[in-house]
C-alpha cells in the first residue's frame, strides 16, 4: 500500500475520532441541560460528569455543575467547579461571572469585584456585570461607586426593572429620596407588578416618617410576594416605628422563620427588645446581626445603644463612632457628650 495513503487514512481516522468525542460532549451537555429544565439536578450532574470523563476541561460542564451547586447554596463546591473551569480556560468569562455571584453570596465582596473587573475588561458593554458590581458596592456601603455602576447598567439596558429598583435603593441610602422615587416610577412603567418596587417605596416613606403610606406600600409588596422574608421583616420594622410591638414581633419572627440567615431581621428583633427594655437580649441579637452582616443599616448605632443600656460605656462609644463614620447621623448631642 502506498505510504502516503496509509498516513492519510490514519489522519482521517484521528479526525473522525476527535469529531466523535466532540459530538459526545455536546450530547451529554444537551442531556444535562434537558434534565435541568425538568428540575432533575442529580441526573443533570451525572450527564455533565460523563462529559468530563471524555474531557476533564470541558468548561461548559464544569460551569453548569457549579451553577447547580450555587442554586443549592453549596457555595464552596460551586467555587471549586468555577475555578477548575477557569484553570482550564483562563478566558472563560461565564465562570468568572458566576464565581463573582458566588463570592457575593459568601460575602467575599472584594473577590467578587476582582472577577467582575475581569468580565468588564473583556466585555465592557455587559450591563449585568455593572449591575452586579453595583450590588457589591452597595453591600460595601460605597454608594457613589454603586450609583456609578448602576448608571452604567441602565445606560446599556434601560428595560430591566431590577436595575432601576436597585439604583433607587442606593439613592435611598444616599438620602436622595426624590430621585429614588423617580427611578421607582420608571420601574413601574416597565413592570408594575414587581413587588420590590413597593418595598423600596415603603423604605423611602419610612425615612420621610410617612408611616401610614409606608404600611400601605409594604402591604402591597407582601400581597404580590407573600413569602418574601425581607418584606415581612420590613413591615415588622414599620410596626416598631408605629409602636405596635405585638404586630412587630409577629412579623419579625415570621421573617426569621422564612429566612434564618437574614441579619436585618435579627437587627429588628434587637430593636424590639430595646423597646421592651430587655437590654441583655437586645445586645445579644444585635451582636448576632452584626456578625451575620457587618453592612446592615444603622447596626452600629443600635448596638451602641444596647451597650449603653447595659453599662458598657467604652463599647457603646466605639459603636457610636463607627455609626458616625458611616454617616448614619443618628447620634444626639447628649450621646455625643457621653463619648467625649
């Protein structure tokens, strides 16, 4: 047989084999995706792992397994899969973005920002990357940077209700209530049935001390999303502000039952104990809230008050100083004098 013919046949066979493997990879990926659509995550992972037996660096499979673990709140396992995908393909942006979201849930905010920078550098017109960046900056209380990020996301995509709601939330934190309300009005034009709009509107009305209006809005948010723990907890805070402690306790306890990892609910339960003069319990709950999430609004002020009531002068002043540094503007002249 002609030597050239033998070599050519061998090359054709190798190419055929490679094409066969690629077909198998795509078939297992497709089957895994179908199982995901049927909510069978276990079988989906099984198909993705079959693909990985053929190619351990098949980034789509690694990324999808990571996303399944993310949805199951198994964040460490999700990170492992995203990191393997990135190790195999350093330019695989989906894994960077998904890892950023996972770091966000793990409160590893600076790591999240680093991954988002990678995505934005490669694709500077990705609205959702700026949106997620805005969420991270909000958690860090870097409101000017959060506002800039949300502004970019809105410029790139002005049809996403969540972009306007979250920008309104940042403006609420920055005390720019009129502009926040304008964003919420725009959000209503996009989707008037989005519950987060009315929750955020209620927060603005609380700051303006329009408590009946705030209650009306939060009740509408809960009507649209009855089991949203943040909404129920926020209504509990409005009850606290109105002095209706029994209803406040009911809502706050329900919020904790629905989401036992929500530090804001423990903050509100601490405030409840402050108002019922159970200062030891208030301190315990407020310390727990701070440990769960150091970026909870006004947490340092309330914890400072609990320490003060419990006779812990130095600890209270330390918390008051942190509150002032964050711009809470909650201290009275008398409290300032106590810490001099």
